[in-house]
C-alpha cells in the first residue's frame, strides 16, 4: 500500500512541476510601462558619481563633484541595467 501512495505522490509532484515550468511568467506589479523612460539615479535620489581627471591626468570617480575642474556625471542606475562595458574607441581604432 505504501508503494501505491509513493507512486501517487510522485505523479502529483511531476504534474505540479510540469505545470510550474509551462506557465507564463507574470510581470512584476512595479514594472514601468514599456514606452515610459525609467527614472535616473538623480531623479530617484539614488547614488550619483562624478568622473574627472586630477592634476596628473588620472581618472577619479567620487561621490562629490570636484571644485574648479570639469567633470561628467555617471548614471549608476544605467550602468546597473546595462551590465556591459563599452569598448575603448582608441583601442578599437588601433586594431
């Protein structure tokens, strides 16, 4: 009798597993509409980094903008969404 219940439980488990694998994934409720632009880190009050060069030409990345130097704002949220690194144009041109 125990062997019969083991077969029933196994068949039921296999059915549940098959249903779980075949179902359509649900979109999260907080997902933005596809035509809406996602907010940037600065809009959300998130992490903002500044990229600039010091007096020796070394690239610095800080959380506060430098005084008296040109800098660019790094959109950290975009980097997290992208998960890739852009190739260096100078290296690509040298190939």
